[in-house]
């Protein structure tokens, strides 16, 4: 299954990337995450594992699979989490919008799941996690002006 969401962020790409670049910095801008820390490695080194505490009390552990300052993107997988799925691999990437100094935020994943869980996962991942997270990022960026 593939889940894809995009959102126009009201900030230039340099500010967006500064806010999201560190793999363990997600708690500063994502309202769905109350705390984040590195369990191993650094915030930009491939193979590092981050630990997230969800606002709903959930625990997530994720591995940084790729990180590119040039492409303004990172990819990660879920090692441990509450979603009823397997093989979850997600990418956050950001593309400069030259008109108006804005940025296109793109968050997408592939995963496998029981077909009975597909609609629920589409909603949870797409709307609650991705749109909710990017909306939180946009609000954070507006507060940093």
C-alpha cells in the first residue's frame, strides 16, 4: 500500500529544512510527538535509531535509512510502533516553490497490511500523522518568523 500527502508550507526551503533536518527534532514541530531522542547514532547519520513518544501514549522506534541535505529529504522505517502493518518505509521531502518563497512538503510511505486494515491505515497515516504533522510544521514555522 502507498500513502501520499503533500502540503504547501509558508516558509522558504532553507527555513523548512533547518526545522526538520535533525531526525530527533520532530517533537519541536509535530504535535503528535511529545518527546524524541536518539537511541543510537546522530540525528543525520544513516543507521541511527530514534525513539518517539506519541501524544497518545504510543512508543515508536525508527531507523534513519537515508538523509540528504542536497535533496532536502530523509527516509526511515518503523522498527517498533502501534500501527497494524509491516514493511513501513517513509520519506519526508521538501521542494522549493520559487513563487512566494514557499515549500512543498511531501510525506509518503509504502507498507504492507491486512486488507481489512487498509482504509483505517490510510486515514491514520495520511491524515492524522502526515497532514497533522505537516500542519504542525507549518504552524511552527509561522511562529518562528
